[in-house]
């Protein structure tokens, strides 16, 4: 029996004829050679056939199914609805009802998949932009599926070819013509490459689930999906990508859990959690009053600090000392430390090649070293922390901070202290472009330090 | 439109789609838009998944970041300022072009645009809005647009975003503030929920206006959703679900997406190296489904005595085992609410049972034909015929009959229920 021998309208008029004559389902014939009807004895003519709306909807979907028995099944349902039980469609476990529901479901799903998986290729016909696609649905759905594309892409002409029939939109109406085998569809679109790039990048190898993918995007549709070409490669590369990710070096300082300041300092002295330790002379730990209400956090030790093992003793340290003095703060009353505890440098290009040029610590080192800073904060419990410069600020604020615009603001949302604030790093003063700028920043530093100190020594922070 | 340089665009796309893949939200449903006669695109309610990645997740939108530069240092995020990844930035025009070209070829339902934070939250949010506005106004594009609220954006900008987008959403990221303090010190639950509140107010207001006059502009007609990252901190499922429940109640969210923390390249050391079991994410979706469609209260699903969802069975079965006095439920007389509490009965099955009941007594075989999972359901129901298994309801080893100790968890089942959550 040919699948194309009948369409839904053809079936309807034939079914009505049979029904009026009261023909039993087993006596009907739905092939192309229609016409021969048994003269059965048990005929119950249905003079006014009833066709409930739900049945019509169901039947329309079933009529698209690629199933040789669908016309007979539909007639049997219609006959039973009229002769046996008008409520038949509500008996969802009835074999005929169930079969029809399953076919309809499969058809509706196929239509949905067609809406999803048609991939248009841009082309030019007589100089005019147009879109063409080839798609292979499972059922005979082109007529039911095409209007969707006209509603969505109605502003350009397009054609969709399938093996069983083709749909065309000319900006005014939909028309249908015969099908086309895939070999005859020859359009290419370089833009498919951009789509594949997207497909590749949006895939997360940490969650590979091939079966789930295939359940939703059945390989029966793959031949016209550009992205399907790279699925194999993506799957094949997954284990390696995961391994690379797992093996990527991760650094974190191991901080002892019960400690005094001395224990911490001793443990930090032996820290080699990140690569900085191997090039630096020694760990430079923070120091100052363990009762301090104010903690000052710098970036990292420099050349002189690295050699002496003491924080803020180099040129920047001198600037800080001067600022503290002018702010009227006795250094021993506060706690001074750095966000990163080892000196990071590269060899300079001087003839002797001896100069060690300071390099800004990266995010990796900042994170690796942070447990030391956190341990110091937990031990000293300062009320106020002032960060010197962007690196310290980023470590404490959890975001990039702009010293210029944020230095006078007090951040009260921090989990580290009741108040967090930021000011210039002393080396930003040393590097200032002009005398004027230098002076201004120095004054900023002094007043910011003073404010932070006053805030910290207030009996009760009232923010 | 002049043709852009596809190669440079491809490079940026590979960086900025890669960076966007950790956001779990992908749905494009819940909105209606008719095509503008002069433009293209529409939204017909039900979202369409246009492709599936090998991770089984649906691709329905062009999901990208405007840029992966970010001034924030959230540890679970690959784009944090201190990560050493390659950076890129799209211009608004490039995003517009990509969206139109993708859409026109039927690759996508629309755009999901998010961004790292550039100079400031507002400056970044303005760029996102510019993209949506250009698509709508210049190109008469009526496809789906989802804009992510950049953390800390001002109210005016959120309101403007909602005029152009189908959905505007703010990510909560973590269930409680201490989790954020640990991993995203610059973010607060407060600021996320403030954004949600502003969106919710505006959605409600625009619905009222719509009632009065059809011409009133629609504000984010598809409502809002949020995402929570799971497994990056030790927070319990009880904490997560009660937080979701209050988000649903307070801000009328359509959905909370749970994203199992996924190991990222250049991950921060504070994060677990191993992915938390994906099954936990799946159980959360199932539990969330119970909250939204089965009228469960979070405290019925998890509480202080068992703060985490069982991994070896779904939350509804777990609830049934703890509440055997509620059963057996008579399939032929029970209310919809009661039926919904039977393990293995999904929303659709319950509808089918109710549809059949006036016409037929329902038997065990009927349940099989309706595709009910009898393996789970049979101990909890009474049917028109004899059901011997219901006698086991109070037996001590009921649990092991339902969940044999050595059943392999089928990842396939997981993936399908992870999508719907239906049990
Ligand atoms: S920089 Fe910090 S983490 Fe790295 S080795 Fe030194 S003390 Fe340890």
C-alpha cells in the first residue's frame, strides 16, 4: 500500500460514506485500489455520524504518521465512537485509543523536531536573498509543520525540501511540491562554521552525557545538521580535556589549624606552596601588635624586604613610615603585612644581570597565599583593615578596586573586618609622574591612614 | 549590513560562549511575540531546543557574554579578575549580527546575553540594553531575548532592560550570605534580591497596566528566573531548598536553576577539585519540582534531621517512605493532591487517571498502560483489582524492595528527569 494514496480530506469523505452505510471496520479497504466493499450482514447504518472535536485533532495528527494501518485505525475509532461508546476517547487504556495517542504523540514530536532541526542556508536567487533547507522528518508532516516557518521567517522567501514533499514560501503564500532526495540538495553556507564554533564552545566536557543527547537529538536527523559533523571529535577529545583540567597546577598554602602568631610565622617560613618560594630568599611575614585594631595590608615584599625578611623596610617602607609618623600613628600599635608573602621578580637586563626587578603578583599567587593573610586576620581580629594599592584591595574586596575613586569610601560589607578601606600603595607615590602628584598622593595616604586609625580606635564603630 | 570579519568573530565566539556555558538557564518559553511585518522572528509560547550538546543540554539560545573581562573576583567563576584566561569583548553590533544570522538560519530561538562587569555595573548593563534595543528597534526582531542583570545595576536600567527583553533575571549564585562571603566577597544576597524585587514589582505593575489598556508596554513577559551554584560550598540541600522556596514566594520566580559546580580550568584552590555528583543537581531539580507542582513544602522534603536529599532515591519516594501513614492511596477515589503524592505518578499521569475515572474503574494493568512506574508506585496504591504489593507497605525492608541496593543509577533517566524534574 502506498503511503501517499490518501490524504486526510480523502479519508474523511471515504469514512463518512462507510459510516453512513454502517460498514464494519474489518470490511473497509484504504489502499489506492479503493472501492471494493464486502456486503456484510451486520451492518448498523449511522445516519448522522458524530465526529467530536478531540477526535478530529487526534485524527489529523495520526493521519500524518508513517504507518500503513493508520486509516483503518482511525475508521475503527470513528466507528466505535458512533456505535459503541461516545466516551471512547476518555478510555486512554483502550488499545485503539492508546495506539492512536501514541502515533499522534510521535507525529507531534516529529513536527516539533522539524521546527527545531531545520537548518536554513542563505543563498541568492536572481540576486535576491533566500533561504533553503533539507530535512528528513520521520512522518509525513511537511504540511502541518510548514506554517510555523512562514509565521517566523515570513519576511524572506524560503524553501524546505524533504524526501516526501517540499514547502515553499514566496512572501505571500505557502505552496507544496514533490520531495527531493538529499543528494540533490547542493547548497552550502560558510556560516555553518560559525555555528559549529558556537556548538563546540558551549559544550561542557565535565558533563558528557551522550545518551541524553541522542535521546533528544536522534541520529536519524543528523545528516542535515552541520554541528553533527563534529560531535564525534568533541566526544573523543573529552577525556583529554578533563585530564588537562585536573592536572592544571593549583596552589594553596597549607596553614596549621591551631596556632599562635609565632607558629604561623614559622610555618609560613617553610611554605613552598607556589612557585614564588623557589626564587625568593625568604618568607616575609606580617608583624606588629597582635592587639591592633588597625591592620595595614600591602602587596608583597620587595628586594630589600626579601633580603632582610622584614615587611616595609625598603624605599616604599620608608614612605609608609613617614606617612604613619605624620598621621600620628605609632607603627608598633598597628599590624602591617602583605597580601603575598614572597618576593616575585625577573632578572633585569643590566650588564651584570643581577638586578632583580619586582613583578606584580598574579591571581594565582594571590589566591595561593591568601590563607596566610586570612590566618593573620583571624588572629589579630582588627576592626579596620586598610589595603594599600590594587593587589591588596583585590584580595580583600573580592573585586578590582580603583584607588582613585574608592579611597575615601568605607566598605562595611566585608567578612574580614567591620570596616575595609583602601589607599595608595607607597610605591605609587614613588612612581608618581610629577612632584605635584607625588605630594597629593602622599597627603592622601596620610589622611587615609589617620582616618582608618581613628575609626579603628573608636570605642564602638558607628558606621 | 557590512559583512563582519568571520574569523575574528569566531575567535571571540569561542571565548565568550565558552565562558557562558556555566549558566544553566536556557529555557526560552513563557512569552508570546508576533512577527513584525517588516522584521523577522516570533515567540510562540513553548520554547524550542534547536540542538543538544554532547553534555545532553539543550541549545535553544545564543548564550554568550558581552565580555569576559570582569572586575569581580568570584572564585567559582572562570572570568574572575584573577583568573588567567584569554579575554575578549564583543561590540554590541557584533552581538546583534550574530543573533540575526543565527536566528535566520533557525539555529536558535533568540539571545541570552550576560556579561562580565567592565568599568561599572551600570556601564555594562547599558551595553546589554543597547543590544536588545537595537535588535528590537532597528531590526524589528521579535525573537526571544533574555538579559542577565549585571550585579549591582541601578533600578532605571533594570526597568529599561525589561522593556526590550522577554526575560530579565538576576543570579543569586549561592543560597546564603556566608557562602558568598567565602567565594564572592563583593556580592551580596541583598543586592541580588533587590534586583529581583524590582523586576517582580515592575512585572506586576505592567500586568495591571495591560489590563487597563492593550497598548501598555509589556515588561519582561516571560518573568524572571535565577541560578544557584551547588556543591562549591558545604551548604545543605535544606538550606538551598528553603532559599528557593522563599524566592518563589517573594519574587514570583518562574524557576530556580541549579548548576552543579563544574570544575573550571584555572579554578580557584578553595573550590572542590572534583565535580559534586551530578545526581545531586538532579535530585534538587526533582525536589524543586515537588515545590512548584506538587505543593510540597521544603520542610517536608528536607529538614534538620536529614538536611540533604537522599542520592539513592528520588525525593518523593523518600518522602513516601517516611510518611507511610499517608498511604495507601485509592486510585479510584483519591483527590488530585493525594494522587500527586504517590511515587511514580507524574503530573500528566494524574491528569490521565482523573480523565478516565468517570468512565472506568482503574486497575493495575491500566496503570502500566499509562506508563506509570509501577516499580515505585505499587506499594502505595489501591486499585480496582487485587494489588498484593500494597501489603508490603509497612514492611521493614520496603526501602530495599523499591531501591535495590545495587541498582546502577541510570544516567539516562537522570538526564530526562533533570530536564523536567517530573517524578
Ligand atoms: S608566596 Fe605565599 S603561597 Fe607562595 S610560597 Fe610564598 S608564602 Fe607560600
